[in-house]
C-alpha cells in the first residue's frame, strides 16, 4: 500500500468518524472509487484506534469520570454521578454489541457492504437527521442523561450497523428527537462512541491476530497517527460550530453523495 493511499485512508476515517456522514461508508467506498484493494481489517482497526484516542483526549474530563464510575460500579457503588454515567454508557452499548455480533456470525454484515445500500442509507438517514434536528426541542443537556434515554439511544445506535447510516448521525438524531440541544446531542454521541469503538475494535482484532507483519505494523501505526490528528481537528471544529450552526450542511453533503452513489450503483 502506498503512503499516499494510506494517508488518504487515515484522513477519511479521522475526519468522518465523528461527523454525521458515515465513516464506515466512506471506508468501504474508498478502495472502490480509487481502484485499489480493500485496506483490510488490520488498517481498519488501526484508524479506529487513532480516532478512539482522539475522542478520549477531547472529552478527557468526562472519560475520566466514566472510568472512575466503572470502578465504582465494579465495587457495587451506584449512587455517584460517575457510576451513573458509566452505567448509562454500558447500557447504551449493549444493543449494538449484541446486534453486531449476530450480523457478523450470520454473515449478513458483509451482504450490506454495497454502494447501493450506502447510497440509500446516506439519503434516508440524512432526512432523518434533518427532520429530528429541525423539529427537536433544545431543552435537555447532556448532564441530564437518564437510563431510559440511554436505552433509547442504544437502540438508535443499532441502526448504524447499516453501512452509510453514520453512528454519530443516528445517535444525534435520536438525541435531538428526545430534545437534547445540538451540542449536547453530539457530546452524548461522542461519549457513546468510546465503548462502541472499543468493542468493534476488539472484535475486528480477533480476525487479524497472527496475520500482522512488520510492514503492516508500520502502516497501521502511520494510519493511526494520521487518523488521530484528523479526528481531533474535525471533532473540535464540529463541536465549536454546533453552538451556532445546525446539522443542515451535513445533511446536504449526505444528499449529494447519496445521489452520486445511487447513480454509480444503478448506472
């Protein structure tokens, strides 16, 4: 794999992971559009690790609270805000882990990796994002997260297993439908991404154990570093813009890309 393609791969993953435009859809499309071989699971894991470090760094205060809370949960302490945050994150992650495992074991997850599916998902769930963002109230804040809402957002997150949906986009849509402000909806989505990326990365790692070599390890390290920088920059920019800008620009991008992809798929 050339250094240029590796850099493009990492940049695409880093920029799109936390934007509501579907990183997995872009990663599936990239080798097809560039006429290259699929990057493979090892590099998929590497770029996800890079983005994971980025979101943990950006939300380091909340991550530290969740880690402390997880320790408290392990000791049976449930009364603190930290342990409640950890509990909500665990509860919100269970549905997508269960559904993802079923799809992987049945092979259905590979059947959905097509340009047509990505194109339709881009358009349909872009409309969902637009409607929920325009109609949703902005009366709730992230600190007011409830266990019931964690379950609901966890179920919304399951839909992201369809390539092209966007994990961040569908969770933001669910949070906006529940009345969370744009900035807080994005924050909940980002925090929910941490255990989800950890779980998916661990699952993918099982498929690449024993396959890595020094050249692949070098490529993976480069990809992870580039993805980290790109993800941190994209995340910081989006969170700043959301204080004054809606999700409409992302919706427009999804619509345009979706139409292009459907033209490719059916043309």
